[in-house]
C-alpha cells in the first residue's frame, strides 16, 4: 500500500512539473507573437466596425448640443401651452347645474368634476364639509363655468 501511495505522489509531482514548464514556455511564446497596435490603427479598426471614436472635447460638445436642443424644445412646448390656454380661459362654456331635492353634496361634487367645473370632487366635498356649507346647498338651476374657482362655485350653489 505504501508503494502505491509513493507512485501516486510521484505522478502528481511529475504532472505538476510538466504543466508548469508548458505554462511558462507557452507564456513567453504568446508574448512574442502578440503585436501592439498604434492608437491610430486601433481607431481605424474600430471605425471599420461602424463605431465612432470621440475625443473628450467632441463628446462634451455633443452633450451640450443635446441639452440645448432639449431646452429649446421644452421652451417651445411651454409657449405653445401658454398660447393654447389663454383663448380657452376667455371662452369658458357655461354649464347649468340642476339640483333637485334629495341630491347629496357628494353627487353634486361628482357632477361638477365630470363637467370640468372643478378639478377634484373629493377635494371640493371636503372644502364644503369643512365650512359647513353642505347644509346650505339650494335646490334649483345654477349657471356655472370652468373659469370659476371653488369659492365661487360654493357661493353660487349655497345662496
């Protein structure tokens, strides 16, 4: 048994020496065969593969141009929104709200939101409840429009 273990360990030592020698000799050969490319040659090879190589200055210039173009487009959009909003505010369409007996303030708030008179039904309902105005809502027909704020709407329907 001792002799088998000795032969096994001798085999491991021989294999290690052989692999180590091949590794070290192979490393030198691959180092000799590798060629170094000049920067200019590398750039040409990369550009052949449809890639672009930019200097730091060129990259920064492109970033600045893109940011300026984005800012210009945002400015144009905001000016268009301003132009579009001004005529709409002048031409507010009247809406006749009909309040009948038994209609809750929640239903009224939802109708006003659907018609675009108020932005948020829950917010308007809370506003009315906080000021104890829900008990003063009147039955009848009321002329409202989109340009009215919530105070004006509340004042109109609680007269």
